[in-house]
């Protein structure tokens, strides 16, 4: 069997009304969302760590 026999007719043609490239953008948006979520979590955990350190007196001058 050749590759032409394995694919149905019109397999590489987008469906009616489908936006071209939409399938290619979806993984990029998922990756972007994961990166934004990771940055948000890192910033929040750093802020919590700073607040705990401040409340424990680690940033106060000795005296």
C-alpha cells in the first residue's frame, strides 16, 4: 500500500468554515498558559517567602 492509499480523499484539506492554522495555535496557547501559570506560582511563592522572612525578623537590623 502506498501513502496515497492510506489517507482518505481530502485529508489534508481543512473542513468547511475551519480557521486555517487554528490547530497549530492551540498547542502554543497551552504552552503559553503553562508558562504564565508557572511564573505566577513562582512569584507568589517568592512573595510568601519574603513575608515569612520579614515576619520572622530576618530583615530587621540587629539590635
